[in-house]
């Protein structure tokens, strides 16, 4: 059974930084992708950034140049470094692992950007 658990959210002022972590456990080996999604109440969940075990990354336009996704393959942990945070980045952030056609979601973690 694969599990993913997020950590590192919280409240930060505009312009500040946060680092989210997503630790995966279970039967994980070979090639897989991990990604960060976010969702505001009343809005659709959107992909923020994704990374493969080979290191290929992708970002939504609104976070390019501010967010950096990375992965420690040995620890099976993914990170999202978020800099220059804006109020519109406020959302619940979810981690997802995709492998062999199956997707595994974390429970979500709140990020609030407010003064």
C-alpha cells in the first residue's frame, strides 16, 4: 500500500517563504511521478508543479520563478520551495504520486498567505 503525507504548511506574510514536504512510503520502486496540487474552496483543484524520478519538472505559469519542486529519490520525498508568496497562493495543497496508472493522494495541508 502506497501512502503520501504532506508537511510544512502554515501561515506566512505576503513575500514570505514556505517549504512543503511530501513523504512517500510503501511499495514504490522504478519510475514514478509526484506532483503538488492546490485547491481553494469553490474552485477546481489545479496542478502547481510536478517532477519525475528522472528530474523532469513542470510548473503552472502563475508560480514559475517563485516555486521550485525537487525530489530526494533515496528518501522518497518531494519538496516544494515557495518564495515570494502572494495571497492568491492561499489554498489547501495536496501531494500526489502517480505510478503504473494509479494515483495516490495525501490528505492535504493548508497554506495561508496573509498579513
